C-alpha cells in the first residue's frame, strides 16, 4: 500500500473543505436550520406525534440523511470531476498508486466531510428540538455506512460526468426527489396503501428508516432490511468502481 | 548496459480507430538526454503517455528499469517524473501545497528540505505561498517541473518543454536539464523545435505517423546526413546554367545571382576545386563564396519529406 499517496490525496481533498468552509459546512447547516424552523417549529407544532415521537424530533434523522446524501454525492463527485476537468488527473494516473488507494483517498475525504457535516447538523438540531438517541452505536454505524456508500456513488457520478451539467443532474433529478419521497418528513405509514408499496422501491426509504430506528427505536421497515439494503447498495457501488478502473472508463484511452 | 527504458513492439490504436503508434521499438540509455522529434500528431505524446501510465498500451511491452509498466507499475512509475505539454494545475492551491501533494502521491515521505531546495533551484521559493492562478505562465510551467521532480525521479519526461516559452526561460530550462543530467537523471524530451534537440540531446529519435523512422547519436546523425553547401555569389546573373555545368548537385537561385553547390563534407574529394576551375573556364565571375553545414532542421525536413511517399 502506498500510504503516503492515500494521505496526500486525503489531506489535499480535505484542505479544499477548509478553504471553502462557508460553502462546505455553513450552507448545508443554514439550509437544515431553515427546515427545522419551517417544518419543525412552524408546522410541527400543529402536528400530532408520529409513532410516539414529536414531529420536530421525528424529522431530525431524515434531515441529517438528506444532508448526508446530497453532500456525500456532491463532495465526492466534485472531488474527482475537478481534476478531470482541469487536467490535473494526469498526475494521479501517472503516480504509483493502485485504484484502491485512489478511491480510499478521494472517497475517504468526501465521506469524512459529510460525517463532520452530519455531526454539525445533529448538534444544530439539538438547539431546536429535544431528542435522545436510543442506539448511538447503530446511529454512528448508519452514519458512516451511508456517508461512504454515497461518496462512492458520487465518485462514480464524477467519473461518468463529462460536463458540469451532468455533474448536477443526478443529484438534482434523482437523489433529491428520492430523499424527499423517502420519508424524511413523514412515516410511509401515512401514505395511501398503493404508495406505500411503490415507495418500497425507493432505496432511500431504507436508509432513513434504519437511521430513525437508531434514534427512536421505531421504523417503517425492519432495521435488518435497512442494513441489508444499505450494504447491498455499497456492494453495487464498489462493483461499479472496480469495473471503471479495470476498463479505464472515462479516465484512460 | 541495460537500457533504462525498453520498448518492444508497442502499438496503440485508440477506440476511435485512429492508429497512433505502429510497432515502436526503442531503447533509452541510462543518463542520456534523448530527444524525440516529430511533427504534430506523429505520436510523441501518445508514446510518453503510455510509458507514464496515462494511456492504456496496445500490444507490446514497455519496461522501465527492468519493471514492466503494467505488471510492476508501482516500481516503474515511481522512477518517472512527467512534465506534460499543457499547463494543468490546481489553480487555488499554493505552490507549496501542490508540490507537497505530488511528492506524497509518488509514495515519498515528506522532505521539506528537498522541496525547499527544489523550489529555490526553480526560482519559486519566494512564491511558495502564492496561489498558482496568480503566477505568470512561465512560473506555472516551472511549478509543473517542480511537481515532476518532487519525488526525485530517475527519469524525467518533458513533453514540449519550451512550447510558448520566452527565450530567457528556454535558456534557463536547458540549463536545468543539463544540471539534472549531471546528477544522473535520464531525460526524454519531445519537441518540434529542432534547435532544442540540436542544443540539448545526446541522441535523437525521429517519429513520423506513429513510426520511429530513425534513432541516432546526434553527432553521427549530423555527420551522416550532414551535407555541406557552397554558395557562390555571381558578379553577373545567369539566365540558365551553361550545358557543361548542368548536374544534380548544382542549382541557380536568386534570379541567377547565386549558384548553390551541395556536397558531402565527409569526403576528401569535395569537388569544390573542380567546380571553381570549371566556373573560370566558362568565364563566370564571382564576388564571394560561402560554405555552410546543414542544420538538424534541414536534415529533419529532408527526412520527413523523403519518406512521405
């Protein structure tokens, strides 16, 4: 293993976060705070409890997931798209590094950023609503697993994208809708029966449900299913990345 | 001696069907400066990119210091530094951060002392905290060189190092290349400035349409192909050469004011004396004589055009 290379990529990528601190951390925190103000306080005060949890507390795991997914994808996709766009990727390709090391460096940095962000949002949320975390270890496990999985997914998007537009299109057209419809703001038990069935095809449902279970012990689907789905998605991403590097897809001619 | 880079039967066809390299065989000797000359699109950059790992090779085998570039890519690549043709850089990073990054990427432990000396040698030390986008074009190119040298490579590739570079920087760059060679670094440079190859290289390879058409010591090349020319400035213009003087190696230029005789400078019998006698016999008076050796450029042009059927 070329640990110096992993470290170099990892630190170089994280350095970009500190340089763009406002954009990387402050923006998502402000956005999430706005959700709390609107949904948690303004609307939530006139809502009933869901599955025995106050509405304000109920949306906390969903909102963290929402930020985690979008930020993991955008951090990782930007991280690898940028050197492709500016041409500096030549150096990484000509360096004595394995594909695994490249992925650990870039995806590790992106995932680290989103975990930091997730923790910051969690702390921010605590200022607005009162909640406890029932299974803290599972909470951390879901947080890490989701950050890594979706950073991998973002990495794939960054390699696939050959323009700025494509870089934005998957997060905007696929991920954000799936997250909103995945039960960030409601329990899927509140949907009409047909939609309850349809919504089970949305992978984000399982992430949010599992994450919420680690907070309150209540979930839409069994936590084992949530875990299995998350791991399954992780496996799909790893397979895709292995294929990308084996064929040199969009990286090497 | 084992060559530091050995290329055997390498070819490359891009997915578009474009055949960029056709069966390249080439050995680079340790410690030499090798210039790869060729017109645009001849395959220079493709060849370099394959050796450095940026482009997937076709068939054939490339070894760097005995390490296969595919199987033992780590050993092979850690010996190579590459300065690409275009100025790619992380614009918002500082010079210091980007050079440090490159060193780590190539698997070397941090060594602030070495990097400091490197930046000083390249006159970049004062600018170490500047962001790259603030630098001038010449400085950006030196940053690329610093990145390539950050991991103390044994082999340095310079792809068109002086394209679009001013005269002073070009001189500095030549100076730097010579110093590196003194330290035992093997240097492979591509160029279409013949002047550069002539000035710098120990050996020259000429590539054309994906084929190496010639590899030769620079001196031998100049000797072998180096023709001399005798230019005779006439007192009175000639409309045509007199019949007695019509031959292949003699031509009339400048509206008949100049007579050019091409001969082989290596031979004892240059034919110069005979020609002058003949001119006297024909009553052709001249006011001046000049003899010159053909430059690498003349050789190159004649080579490339000769073989373009």
